[in-house]
């Protein structure tokens, strides 16, 4: 039983750490290199947490009294790992015109 408690505690701690780092990504990405490093660390933490959550689920463990919530949390952790390595800095994601560029064009005329 101590094994399951350890896995539960470790997975929750890693998820908490990944969430904290995700919120602090602006401060962590002062340079391109530090941003890439932060993204990889977050992805590694999320994937490790997902492995722990899957093992907790298949070992019969519980999180917050539920034996069925570990697997959805593991899937969310994998999705967060994938999202954390997406580098969209400087790319036009929405495909819409930038209002600042429109105002600058109008002022230049």
C-alpha cells in the first residue's frame, strides 16, 4: 500500500510543479534558449506524471477517493506535455490582421 501512496503523492506533486512552471513561463523565457529549456522541462515533468498516473490506475490506486480519475488525469498530462513544446512565438496563429499594424499603416498614410 505504501507503493500506491508514493505514486499518488509523486504524481500530484509533479502535476503541481508542472502547473506552477506553466504559469511562470513568461518569466522563464527571457531568452529563446531558456524558453526551450523550460518547455522541455515542463514536458518531461508532465510525461513523468502521466506515467505515474497510468501506473496508479492500473495498480488499483485512488486519487481523492476515486479509482477512475487517474487515467483521465494522465491523458490530460500527456496533452499538456504536447502543448508545452509547441513554440508559437512570433507566428500568426489566428490569421487575422494585427490592429497595431493597421493603426501604423493608417498613421503612415
